[in-house]
């Protein structure tokens, strides 16, 4: 088999390519965290992780807004956040009534990764900080009048995560 100048990509279908990048994306997230943790400790790694996850959701939200032809507003946020959760293989149900978008997550792949890595005892510390940062950024990317709220959390031992994005009083949808 001569691979010089050839295209291995021709042997991979779209699902293979997606799986490759999905695994790489998830692996690099945990890998860099563990390397920073080894060198500087857990608290510093979590602080840097928080900095990263205050930028990544901007990239994700803006990309999905563009791809999906969405603009600002709660309904656009609900559609784009639904796409994000679907792409990342969360299991969830969602509703949007024009004033509040609700998501009930029953399976979180990030939680499962932490459990498989033997780091379940750190999951609540990571999830409570990083997920909250993500939600704040997602809300801000779709307008000043949208605020996130989160009650239940899988990482805390609840059966589901309950996430809401609400319009502040007086905000337009």
C-alpha cells in the first residue's frame, strides 16, 4: 500500500471523521487539565480550565449562530444550545416558552468521562464551576437580557441537570 501523496481520508466515512475529532476533542480537554494539575496543582488547573471555558462557549455559540442562521434572543439560544447538547451527545429534553428555555439533562458525557477516569470525587468541583461559566457565556452571546439558572446537577449526585435560560424582567425575546 502506497500512502505517499494519497488520501487516507478517502477511506474514512463522515461518521469515522466525526468520531475521530470527537474523541480528540474530549481527550485533549482532560489531558491538558491533568498536565497542568501535575505541574501546578488541582486548584490552579481548575482556574485555568475556567478561563478556557469562558472562551470556548463563545466560539461554539458564534459558530452555531452562523451555521444555523440564528441571531440574538432566547429562541435562538434555545435552538443553538439544543444543537450543542446534541452534538456533544448529551441526553436531554428541552422546552422554550418565549420567556424561559428549559433543559433537563439526563446523561452528561463529561460526567461519564470523569467517572471512567476515576475522578468522580472531583466532578462536583469541576462541574459546578466550569458548567456555570459555560452557561453564563452562552447566555451573554445571545443578548444582555438572558440569565442562566441551574438547580439540579448530575455531578452533585442528582438524577439530572436542570438548566434554565430566562429573560430578565423587561427584556424582549
